[in-house]
C-alpha cells in the first residue's frame, strides 16, 4: 500500500546534508512496512534489525566509530554493507535507547550510509533523565494512520485520487461523482486508516474479518500498557482508553472518565496515552497570532482517538449505521466526522512537523462559543467547523471571525463544495466581509492546498 510519506523518504535519500532519520508514530500505523517498501524500491539491500526482539545486538554499537560498528554488523549478519546501496534499518529503537547516541556518529563520520530508525514508544525513551538525544544530528518523520486518499489508492481508485488532487476551488462536482466519493468516505469511516485493517478488508471484502482485525488491534494497544513501566495503574489506562472514543468532540473533563479518580492521576495516565500516540490532544488556543501553539492553554483541550475506524469499532458503529443515516454528519452526533477531520488535520503538514491541531473556545455567560479546529497556513489563521446545516447556523465561526478580525473560514459537511461571500459584524460595529469555503468531508486531505488556492484567488 502506497503511503505519501514515501515521497518524503525519496527526497531524504538524495539530500546532500542527509541525517539519520527517526520515524515516530503509534504502533501498527505502518512504520516498518513503509521502510521495507522504500528499501525494496530504492536500495539493493537492507539490513533490518528489530531491537525489541534482539536487544543484545546493541552491544555491537558501543564503539563510537561507525565504521567499526559496520564491520561488526557485517560479521554478525554475514553481509557487505555499502553506502548508497545498503539501507540500515533499526526498528523498535526505543527498546535500546542508548543507541540514539550512536546515530550522531553516523551523521558526523559516515553520512554517506543511509540510516533509518523507527519506534512506537520513542517518547517514553526520550523522557528518561539519563537519556540525551543527539540534537541536530537526526531528523524526524511523523507517521499516522492512512489518509482517505491512501485508502483509495490501495483500493485501486487511482482516478478518484487524481480528481481530488486536481480539484480547484470553485469547481463544481457532479452529483453522481459526489455520491460515489461519499460512499467511499462511509467505507473509510468504518475501516479506518490502520494498514492491517485496510489490507484485510480490501483482500477479503469481509466486514466481519475487518472488525475482527480492529478488535485485535485494540487488544494489542491494551496489551502494550505493561510496556509503560510503573508510571500508572493499568486499570486507569484501560479506563481512559475505553472512554476516549466516547468523548471525542467535546471538551475533555476528567470527571467524565471516573468521578472517583483524582484528576491529577488521570492526567498522568492520559499524558502517557498522548506520548504513545494512541490519542492526541487538541488544545485551546487564543488564536491571536502565529504560531498558534504559543497561545495554547493546556488545561482546556479536546481529545482525538488514534484512528476513526478504531473509534467506530469502540463505539459499536458499523457500515449500516452510516448507510441508514440521512446525513453521515448525524451519526454519533457528528463525533465520528469530527474525528475524521481532526485525524487528517493532525498530519496535514510536512511529515517532519510535530502533529498538532488546535481549537478555539470562548466561555462567557450567555456568549459561549467553540470552533472545532483552527489551523495556520502561512500567515493565515483559519477557523474550521465540522457542521451540518446551513452556513447561517455557524454562530461560533462568525464570532471568531469578528473577534479575531479574520476574513476567511472553512466548513466541512456532506454537501458538494460551495463558496459564500458574506458579512459579519460586532453589535453596533461595522460590517466585516468574509469568505466561507464549504467543502465535503472527503476533501479533508486537500484542505491546506485549497486554502492556499482560494486565498490566492481573492488577493
């Protein structure tokens, strides 16, 4: 299955100032598969070492001379390692965190050798007090679940992906094509973007097999809790893990998880799930300037689950629920669609960027408001709503545009695309013109490109 991250890997391969690359992401999102696919396409040979299964191999890396390390690896595996020909892949590197230090020596003394490391619990290794990351000596690639376009490619729907990639703001979409894309979206909302679940469904076309796979994946994440060390009780992690899919789309309150637990204890456990990338925070930002993260309030946040397909399974939804619904936006009170959009926005920037997305919240008596997501594109701050209904009902988005003196917003729904030119105003104040780009849900992966394109058109 093709992953868009492969394009970044191919560019990395040819960089003159290339550094060892560390791929970060949750378990089962396809890190190992991606590297194997990359090696098969662009290298004659790959030496793959799984350090979780073979931690004793770490003893070969104790020398600070990378050429000596290579010689020992050649003896151990009876191969010849040649720069430019061989890819050295250190999988599950978090199992032996001292190996991170060795990566700097490859960059400084043997940069011609391509080295990739990957790990699913890397953040746990990074927080150890005795650990020191070789800052400036490695680079990162953040990998999440598959996007809708990647799912379509895996399903052989190449022409649909080409259509999405070539769609321009203001173009119309014929109703039959729109309906076809909405059908593909419904399928993706159930399968999700975990590569194993996608592969099982596409190979068997059996929803039962796909559900069985997703249940196994959920069990795998729960089994992983014993790898989180003695930081928190497993029961607390289990409780949070099961609750998060039910809380997507609303402000996170610890009391909604367990009234009998201390917030501080639940916060510690939740932070571990964030570090394992099993869930992701969506922090409130005042959105007064760039970068949005500079004005985050970490005490006010929403939570995204790892994957929309796993969320569907965890909440007991199946394809029939989406097909019976008059509007897919109404399923599970819209939380599934908000997860889908958030999941795509989270990984919508370049792969080397830390996954991040914000939202905006105003808590005032008789004047509260909430915008589902806010992103920045260049110097532009863009509010994004995931809402059914007419544009006139977007009161929170209008309030955001007025208060932040912004003139552009995005709304996702289940209808064909449209552009609205209108005005909004503070009570007693002047009218402020704004432009609302309304996009169908299946355009989530195109939103940054369309924002750039649309705002360029009106300049």
